């Protein structure tokens, strides 16, 4: 990247550097600060002065030091080699930097995001002489065993294909030439894209199907769409990171982009250690073979934290443009907002609520609006989806604070974590009475088509039972459970079974960590079958205590540990429920007849 001397430093305030004599400088241009060539980005221009947020430690900088302009916006490199990579917030490969300078990033270190030496086998799908437009697929590269990387014509390029390569090439080699009106454009496997500008598409579509996560409380009650948006707010220790790890591991997405934005280093270490060992549930291959990690921990410069979200979503959009279903996990957007607040304060901007900048809401909206299900550029009209899930860490769990409120205005799914549930060892600690999904009714046709009408009916009835439990608990606390009638006591027991046998899920158990929609459907079906059969038995005079002490209840509780390949066992449990309750009901009939006689 070429650069030229354009200015001198006049002020240094933490990560903020002010330089003068910056005529011609543009917003969001990348600059190199001092002879140490620290990377920075222009975030404010006033006459010939520019304010620069520096993505590296600024200790030791002083007035008079030079500033070099690149005249280019902050961009990411997109091409083969992204999958399995681990980057910092501005797409510097951490494994390469570690090999160069050790465990700590040295100031001014430069490393290419994509390996310029590695040769990839390029397989063309077009031939010379064809007309191409932006988004058309030129060929493919088998990037990993799970990902076929599609090399696309960059947006804005069109014309006649005069040359196309076949065979091995590096990301910087010319693999195609496109001619239009006498001008020739050379295309490489690698392209660059400004992180603050959303990638182009033909049309954004309405969501039609859920992103299956394998987490029962989410899939059954609060589903998120493929191409949808969700947030996970919750206090410290309630399980935000673990929930996002579960989504990254098991969600029905072909590509995962995980952004650790300002999180503790040990949590990112867990991700880096776990993901290479985890097996993809569909293929059995390591999960890293379809994952991109961006690690910007809390001890890294705050300005790079602000950029990490944009770096992550631009990479996610690139894979969406290939026609993949992509899931982006941002953990946590609160740390990102805190970085915005710090930079805004150093710019001496007028603060908004709780010191956050007045434009916090628009920045949050810009981020989540880049998600969606779209028709991609290109003649084949392929569809891609980008689902964005952001964790929010409100201080003290106060959801009225600005980041939570601005996020809730935008997203369609709210998975509210509850510290009280977490302290009771109920995981995931998602409060079913606070959370919501605006996609639920939209997916009813999907569920009816794939699982039958019973899914929608059981979801509604089970949620009603859980809500009734909350109302009945008030009475129980006041006068005790003995004051309730048999129907109300059965409702409490069914609600307890829903909570403990269905909503509670052990993320560390080999089988219970994931449940397919079919298994979820059968599991909740057992609980509701027991509830309905007990209601009928009570009407025939059966004793509630006998029904609640039936051995089949243990089988219902252990159903979560039945493997997907043995789901016929769940059908046999259903038969056992009917058989055992029928015996109790028949005994009740006999007692009633004797009493009547």
C-alpha cells in the first residue's frame, strides 16, 4: 500500500491523534502514523486538521511526528484463505504475527491478511468469450473439506471475458481479464472491500425459514430467521458467551463468523481451543473448517475494537454473496459501544444518554441492517442469508440502558438471560416470560409443512402452562400448594417438567448439547401427552399422587439423553405413558363403581 507524507501530529489523546496540514484528507481514509507506521483511520475532518483513531498503542507519540496517507478506506481482503483464519479487529492474521514477533503484537507490525505464497487449485466454470457482470461466478476453489470458495467478478465490473485461468494460482495472480469499451480489467482471486460499506445485492427478501440452532428453548419458543437478527442481553455470568458458543457450534449455517469484541482473553482462548476439536454435526469434520474467528480482546487497543464489528460483518457478507447461509456472532456489542463512547469523548463531541454518542442508535442500526436474506449479484440469482446475533452486556443487567434499548428497537428476536435462572443452574438461562421472537407466527407454515400442525399447537399450549405456573406460584407462596385444586397442581407439575426436562439443556453433554427439530417435537410431545392423559384420568377419578409417581416420568426426564439415531425409543415411551396412566385410570373407575354401589 503506497503512502505519502501529508501532515504532522499536533495532539495525542490516547488512541486519538490530531494531525494538521491534512488537505485533501477524506473521512475513513487509512493513514500511517509516525515513522513507526501505526495504522489509523480518519474519523473527523476540520479544515486542514484531521482526527485519527489509531488501532495500535500510541504511547511515545508526540507532536511533530509525521502522518502518511494511503488515500484508501479501511478495507478487508476477501478470497481463499479466510476460512480457519484467526484475525484481530483490523484483519491482521494473529498466527502469522505470533510467528513473526511472539505472543504480543508489536507496534507497526504489518502482515497480509491472505497468504500471498499459497497456491490454490482454481477450477473455471466460464469460458473465454462469455459476457460477465459483477457477482457472476468465474470458478471455484476447494478451500477446505467443507467449503467450496466461489471466485466472483467484483461488483461494478462487466464486459467480455477475454482470458480465464485454469489450475494453480495465488490470490494475487491474474485469473481472468474482462474487456469493455477497449478497457481491460484484470481480476484476481482476492478482492478488497471497504468495511464500513455494505456489499451490494440485487434484492432483499422476507424471511421464510428458521435458523435451526439445536437449542430447545430457542427453536421451540423464540426462533430466529435465516437472515434475521437477534440479541442476547444479560448480566455478568448469565451465559451470553456460552449461548453464542452453542449457536456457533450447532446453528444450521454453512459459514460461521465469530467476533470476540472486547471480551476477556481467556474466553477467546476457549474458543480457539474448542473449535478445532469440535466435530461438525453434519459432516463430522472439525468445525474450524467452516469458521472465521476475529479476536479483539479487552487488552487490545480500543479503536480496533470499534473496527472489529465491521471487519466481521464484511467477511460474512462476502460468503453470503456466494450463496451461503452465514451466521455472525458478535460478542459483545456493548464493548463495541463502549469503544464508540471513548472515541467520541476524546473528540469532545456532545454526549448523549449515559455518555454514549448521539449517533449510537444509527450505528447499531447500520450494523444489524447489513443482515438479511438476499438475491445475490450474478446471473444465477442465487440466494444467500446472513444472520446477525449480538450479545449485549448491560451494567448490572439493567435493560433500560442505551445499548440494550437501541438494540431492541432494531432486532426481531430478544433472548433475555436471567441471572436468577443461572444461579439455579438452569442453562441456557433464557427467561421464557421476558423473551420474544417476532418471527414465530411467520414460521407457522414452515413447521406445519415439516412437522405437522401439532408443533404450533403444542408450542402455544406449553407456553400457556409456563405462564400459568408464574401466576400460580404467587398463590403457592401465600397459602401453600395444598390450597390448589388437582388441575392446578397438575399444571405446576407439567410446567416443572417443561422447565427441567425440556428447556434445561446441558451444553457439555455429548447428546443433550444438540437436539434436532424432530427430537424436540417428540420430547415436548411426551410431556404434553402425559399432561393430557393425566387430565383424562383425573376426570375418571384417578388419584393425582399416583399419576405423578408413575415410573414413566423418569423415562420422560431421561428422553433428552436418547441419541438421534434411536428416536424410535421416544415412540415407545409414548406407548408406555398411555399404558401406565390407563391402568391408574381403570383402578379409579373400579373404586368409583364400588363407591357408587
